């Protein structure tokens, strides 16, 4: 019965999701080219708000838990597990005062209204996962940008999303590079639960009536640990121990 109900709700969802992307694409272009970065950033923030409301059309709730106050005068490194594209808007919206940027695969840099434009022009970095050398160089430049501007970088160390909620092994080379070249960063491990259920039936219909939670864990810094490896282990353990299947 749930899957039957999912069909009409998914049609409504995709209609409003697509409209949001199409409508905000020229808004982004106008804000960026006429008024500059700050206006563009605001347009992207409100896009995320509307995309979150689209997910609500599926009968799905999104809860963000973060009891910690973060200093906006320091760079932030947000490290999270990854379960679906529904992970992105809440991270951008709830951390919006930190100007969230992403380490993303280059394929997302074209073809998607609003999304691709923001990735190309909003300060994120696009990497070629088949070219590790290019990826590390690009991430290093991105890290310098985050360190200089005191903005926030999001990285999903799994590399790709989990299709069943079970965490994938962390590939930490990119994360190590960010930590190395953003030495003053406040590092926030984040655990996402139940986002994968949006795709439990595949791309269509969407999963419905889910409760997605985002839990921000206690922020840490590199100098809280004796070695970078200790920090990496702490981040991975903290995130994975809070995943509920």
C-alpha cells in the first residue's frame, strides 16, 4: 500500500523539485552577475529551503540536531556519511551562516539546473574521481580558499552514497588534505540517518513517510589529537557509531 501511495506523491514531488531548480537557476544567474557573491549566496540558501519543503511533500520529515555553537570567524570542516541527494539541502540550510561549499564529483558540474551553476560559481570544488592527482591538487586549492575566507567545506569520505544505510569504508585522502591545509578548522562530524529510504524503491517512486535526522557531533580540532590518524579514526567512529539501520 505504501508503494502505491508513493507514486502520486512522487509525481507531485518531482514537479515541485524540478520547478524549484528551473526557477532558481535564472535567479542565481542574475544575483551572481548583477549583485555578486552575497546575493548569489542568499539565492542558494532559499533554494535549499524550498528543496527541503519538496521532500516534505513525500510525507517525510527532516530533523537537524546541533547543540553546539560554532564560531563564524573560523573555517569549518563538516564531515558526514552520505545516503542520498536529500542530504545536501539541510546541510546547506542549517549551516548557512558558515557559507557551505562542497567537494563534489565533476559530473555534477553540468546538466543540472541551479545545482550545477552553484557548484561552478559558488565556491565549491569539482574533482575527477578517476584522476587522483588532479583531485588532490584541486582539493588543496579549495582548502586554501576555505582557510582564507573562514567558510565551511563539506566532504563525504565514503565517496558515494550508501544505498541501504550501511556505511561504506571511508576514503580519507581528500579529508587528510583538507585537514592539512585548513589547520585552523573546526571539524564537525555529522551523522545522517534514514535519508537512504527516500530511494528505497529506486529512482521512482520515491520512498515516503520517512524521518530523516541530521546529528552534528561535538566539534573537534586537529590539535586535540596526537596525530592526524587519531583524528581520522575519531571522526569515522563518531559518525558510524550513530548510524541506525
